[in-house]
C-alpha cells in the first residue's frame, strides 16, 4: 500500500485530544467521573473434600448450590477506592459437601463525582464492571475442579444497594426508638 493510500485511510485528526503540558489535567473538573485502575483476585479458595466419591453420587442427583454475594467499598486515597465482591458458593448433595468455592475479587477505581452520588457508584456501578470477570473465574475454577461450571446469574446490584440502605435505615430507627 502506497503512502498516499494510507493517508486517505488514516484520519488526520486525533480521536482523543492531544495531551497539553500547560493544562492542569489533574484537577477534579477535568478527570473522568469513573475510571478503573486495575482488578485482581484478593482471596481464592476451592475445596472438594469428598472427591472422588461425590462424583458417583452426582451421576444420579443434582447438587443444591447456595450462593452468597457481598459488596464492600473502601477508600484507598483521594478519589481512589477499592470495591470488592465476595462470593461464597457451596454445592451439597444430600448432606455431603460437593464443593466450596470462595473468592474475593476487587477493582481499584478512581471516582470523581459529588459526595452524594458516591454510594450508588461504588456499590452499584463498580461491581457491574468487575462482575463479569469474577463470574468467569468462578466458572473456570468449578469446571477445573471436575464439576459443571457454575455460571452465576446476573446480579441486581441496585437491589442489593437498596436492601443495604433499607437495613441501615431500619437499624437507625430501632436505635433511636430504644433511646
């Protein structure tokens, strides 16, 4: 391909603005409202204490699986927050434990928004970003453990946030009523 042909294909304007050294781009007005800086596994555990005998039982019966999810956010610096999703999945067959999978998966986010919007962003939006990666890890680890991959259903983080806020309000009311 000739240089002239290449120049016709590649636009002459940049899609993103050219960095400007004289510009104070570190102030909060110019910062993006939400940016993920990284994501990582903080803790991971998989146990199949009754393997290989449990596989024989699973030939005739499907295990019951209990999944618990928790979301926590913790400040790590100015406008920097760690949002961690903790999932505990326990599969049982009758009274026998098939497997126990526990994972804490986190993301490190830069959040530049007004204080009143911080809770919903940290406990709804940020978990929505990291959840697909957590879901894949759980599917991989349960599959690699010899079981059918556990595919977590999408989680309504907005409903979890509302439940958390309602519980906090209830606790606040009962505390003020007891005084």
